[in-house]
C-alpha cells in the first residue's frame, strides 16, 4: 500500500490538512455527484471568497470517471477525471456530496443528468463578472446579493453556478441555501455543510 501524504497548504481557506492520494487508490470512494474543486489562480479565486477557482462534478460512465464541468473557453463539457488530474496534479479536491446521508431526498443520478444536459452550453462570463463585481466595497454598499433562486437567469452559467443548479434542480437539494445559484462561487460550495472534503488527487 502506498503511503498517504499529509501536508498543510496556505492555499486552502480552511484549517484542515490536505489528504493527498493517487487517483487510482480512491476511485472506489468517489461517487456520482461528488464535488470537484480546483485550486488555480483565476478571476473567481482573485475576486471571490476563497482560493478555489473552478468547480466541477464527478460522474461515472462505463467504468470511467468523468469530470462534468462548464469551463471558460470550452463551455459545458465532459472530460476524463484522469486527464484533469494528470494536467493539474495536487490541485483537485474531492468533496463528498451529502455526507452521512443527511439529505435523504438527494438524487445523485438526476444531479448528474442535469449536469450532463449542460454539455455544449456557453460559459457564463456575464454572470461571473456580475458575481465578482459584488465583492467591490462600493458595489456592496449599493447592491444586496440575490438570495432567491426563483430569479434564475436565462444566460449560460459559469462553473460553480452550474454545479449549484444541477444539485438543486436535478438533485433536489440547494447546496447553498441563502445565496442564488448565479452568485454561488466555488468557495461557497466548499463551505457548504452539504459537502465534506475527502482528499486531494495526485497523478499515479
């Protein structure tokens, strides 16, 4: 058995230690609908509420794990999780959705189906810019963040908005209750009690 690697990183916005493991060792511990958060520099991490810059979702198809995402420059797509771990080793955190089955109404398969339906959509740059602008001090004095998911925009989503929509509309659970999907950032998902950090993925 390979030795697990534990270390504390300054990039994380929590006090927990990272549990870094090779992807091949944890494939049987990942579940459909689990959250994948990436630690890279980007507009969301620079202007947002944390260090994660991208959110995606894990899904299995024919014994292969995929990363379902809405990514800048690509839009909605599905790529193998292995390809992303190989490209970004040590930067993808896996968060278990619905830890301890605290939300028994959560439907993993429908969550994944909704996320799959976003394949081919454009990337939601306008929504991302709007969410980022709300962090400016003078904007926050004038504009209150939207907490109502009923005001869903018809513009395409950005990464964490897509995950929040899929979990709420498809899965039946709002992962960030007091914030509209279109304002939900990766750091909001990381802090949600609906998700629990499991491990950080390394290339074998």
